[in-house]
């Protein structure tokens, strides 16, 4: 296996981070990997927002938990509570991918996913644990949505695509076991 394939095979979703902050060099390399992503028609309809402000991260987490707790369907909230009640797992850094509506409906999500995986793989290659965090979008769905967009400097007309939590793992983990039945070969 070459280094790229090893990075892909060892990336896993980390759900417990130490307090140790990330270095500037590492964060810069990860941000560069993010904006290296391809996008349909090279539209680059994303903004890579690197949030290092711990109190802001915790505020977004608290808002997300509040919104989940108030939902009629309590299953997501209970899922998080069963995992320890933390949406962001103590991560010292959160990358938010803000996205612009694309003219081809849904294309912005495809572009966003590719950036997100570039972030995850770049981080993994640098020994930085990470997890894609769809729940990070929760903070942008309630009363504080506009405030958070403002504080995170979202460009006009952008919405939250996804978050990626980054940091150092408290313990090593492993990715899911790939299901070989998910591959179809037509000969
Ligand atoms: C789009 C997307 C959103 C996700 N959102 C969350 C999340 O909010 N919280 C979380 O703990 N894991 C989240 N995950 C991680 C998945 O649960 C994880 O990738 C999956 O269980 C496979 O495990 P692995 O990444 O360790 O291989 C997300 C993954 C993806 C791709």
C-alpha cells in the first residue's frame, strides 16, 4: 500500500480529543488541502472557515445540543446523550465548510463532501485525529443562526455545509470495516 492508500485506510472518526491545540503549520497545510479540492466547473462555491476560538466552538456546541433537545423526535438527542452528551467531543478546532447554492441543484453538496474528505485525509496524514460532524450544522438552524454566520464571517448567501472536528486523540481508534459487498464489478 502506498502512503495515500494507507492514509485512506487508517482515517477513522475520532470522538475523544485532548485539549492540545493544533499548530499553525498543520492547520495551514490542512486548509491548503481543502482548497485544492476539485469542484464542478471549478465553481469553488465553498468557504473554509477554521475556528480555533474555543469559547465560540463551545457556544456552537451548546446551541446545537439545545436545538436537538427541543426537537419533537428525541432520537438524535438521545443518541448523543448515550455517547456522552458532547456534540464536539472536546475538539480544539472546528473547520466549518460554508457553501453557496449551485445552479445545478445539489451540486454544492458534492463539492462540499470532497473538500471535507480532503480535510480529513490531510489531517490523518499529519497524525491529527478528526471526524466529519454533520451535527455542526445544528447551530445554524435556530435563533442564533445569523449571529454565528456573522461571527464566522460567512460570505453573503452561504449556508453551513458540514463541520470537521480536529485535534489529538485521547486514544487511537480504527475505522469501520469495509463491506466488500459494496463493490460491484461488471465484466
Ligand atoms: C457526512 C457525514 C456526517 C457525519 N456526522 C457525524 C456527526 O455529526 N457526529 C459523529 O460523531 N460522526 C459523524 N460522522 C462520522 C460517521 O459516523 C462515520 O464516518 C461512520 O460511522 C464510519 O466510521 P469511520 O469514519 O470511523 O470509518 C459523519 C460522517 C459523515 C460522512
